[in-house]
C-alpha cells in the first residue's frame, strides 16, 4: 500500500463527437505515473486535453480506452466503493456551482460533514485567507475570493490526493503566494497534488515534475529544471560596451564572465547572465516561438 503509486494511467483515450467537427481525439493515448506525496503539474495550451484527463481521473468523465488507477482504484468502476474513494480525494474544479445564499463559513462547515476525517473548518477558512469574509454570502465574494473558497472546499476533507484545475485563476499576487505556501504545507503533510495551470511560474514554484500535453498527447515529463533540455541550454550573457548592448550565447558562462571582467579591468557594465526560463522552453516545445 505504501509504495503504491497515487495515479497510474496507461494508454488513456477519449474522443468527442460533434456535428461540426465529427469525432475528435481530446486525449490520444496518455501514460502517467504520479507518486504519493508528489506535486505533479500538467501544462498545455487551451484545448490540449488537460481538463478531460483530470476529470477522467476524478471519475467525472468516462474514457474510451486505457487503464486508470487513482489510489489503487479505477474511478470508472467504483460501485459501492464510491463514497470511500471520494472520501480520500479533494477536487477543485475550474468552476463550481453551489448555494449562493449560504455564507463562507456555512458552506465550509456543510462540506466538512461529507467527510469522515475533515480538517477544522475555521483553520481551513484561515488558511485560504477568508477569515474576514467568513460571514459573507457567497454571492457577494469577488472572483478571487470565490476561487479561494473553491480551494477551501477541495481541502476540507483532508484528502490523500488533491486535484486542482487552474486553481489560482483570478488570484492577486499575494493570494497566489499564500496559496503556494498552503500547497507546500499540504505536500509536507503527505498529500499528493495534481494540478493544471497556465502559469509557468506556478508550475516552477510548486511542481516536482511537469507533463506537457499538446493535442491530447504527452510531449515530455520532466522536472521544471530539466524540461526540454533546459539544464543544458546555453546561457545568454549581455553587457553594455561603448553605449551599445552586446550579447553572446555560451555553454560556459562563468569563463566568459571572467574574460569580460579582465577585459574591463573589474566590473562589467550592466552584466546579465540568463538561462532560458521555463516559459521560454515551454513556448518552444509547443511551437509558439
Ligand atoms: P483549457 O486550457 O482551455 O482548459 P484543456 O487542455 O483543459 O483546455 P479540454 O477541456 O480537455 O482542454 O478539451 C480538449 C478538447 O476536447 C478541446 O478540443 C475541447 O473543445 C474538446 N472538448 C472538451 N470537452 C468537450 C465536450 N464535453 N464535448 C465536446 N468536445 C469537448
């Protein structure tokens, strides 16, 4: 049980049929392995198949083919185990509809009742930064506050695995940082986390590994540091000389900087040494640069 992977996916397939486009493969044979305690991010452009994949793992969509195990069980074949399995997972969907007339505190308390071992509702409300809004009706919350409530409802059940579909959309920078701290804390407590995000800095700050999906297929699974050969990519060195910006690329930036420094007899004006960011590498991978 201890060594069992949290998520195991082989050859996952899903297609949708519409009058306009006929049959379209949204997920075209995906393999995934997520270990317990890991933070795993799925990246990909709009329509790549991220939400379809995640919702199949959550048991909210049927698949056409492939093998899926989440916490050792097939989400499409839960039968009488459904409640016991749902009790172990937490979900933050892209959008949630619930009773707009209830207050934040009422909603979080209400959801806590669905689980056998919930977290403390007041602590959860505090952790997502909604203590000041605990008595406010949901319909009066801003978009970002509403999203924080979604996160609260995802973690209230003290899940072993947490699914987050674009969790920080609409968050201000402070709320995003607080959310990242919360996710790290949950991971330190042993929670497995699968998230989709369009924010590359979020993937870099949170994920142990990322998968890039395009057109329903995985292009690569790697750490954020090594994705697309990022760790071995050339560094760009730039500096100011005779009033003009100079730029070179190098595999050995330290040696270049030493050479420059000796040529300038000390400090090199406006010196920068940059490796490609995760966003640079990602955009190259998906063919956008
Ligand atoms: P986004 O980043 O925009 O959320 P995504 O990677 O999550 O995109 P999906 O929502 O999984 O992508 O969609 C994958 C493809 O399947 C898209 O082409 C989409 O139009 C199509 N699709 C998704 N849901 C349905 C549906 N219920 N009926 C028909 N087609 C669908």
